[in-house]
């Protein structure tokens, strides 16, 4: 199905600003050269412009790339600002980001790695 990003095994956020004039080839090159990741993997790569009101998502579907573009009519994405860094996020953090929230929610319940019996 065209653009079914729910099948992505990993979600990566390109922190900082990305030149939003880049299309599929430019974003795929950024994934390879700047972050040493494989754009042909089953991963979703997210990019945001300087104004933080638009974002692009790059996803390989096995037979071609899908490029998704979202522009907010009001407000901004709460985008991580660490330049030249890529960050892995969870599907829940992706939902928060799309809803205008920060990916770091201090009051959210976080997964526990093991059970501790008292």
C-alpha cells in the first residue's frame, strides 16, 4: 500500500534543520552520508525545515521511495535541535511529534526493562 509507514521497523529523526528543497535523492544521500544509515532499510526517516512548520518523511517500500510532506497551517513541530545528529524514536514518540508535542514527555509512563520484586 502506498505510504504505509506503520510497517517501518525503525523511525529516525534528523535533528536540527534540513533544507526542505531536497527531494528523494537529496534526502537519501543525507541519510547515507551524514548519518551512515541505509535509506533502503525498512525505516522511516523524518526531516524538518528551519521554520519547523513543515516536515518530510522518506520511506523505502521495496520497489521505490515514498516521500511524504506535511505543512502545518498554524504552530510548529517540537523538533529536536541537535544539529547533525539522528535520533531513533518510538511509534509513540512519532505520534507525539505529529500532535505538536515534544518527543520527551516527562509525565509519560516509560517502558520498564525488567521486573523488580520487593
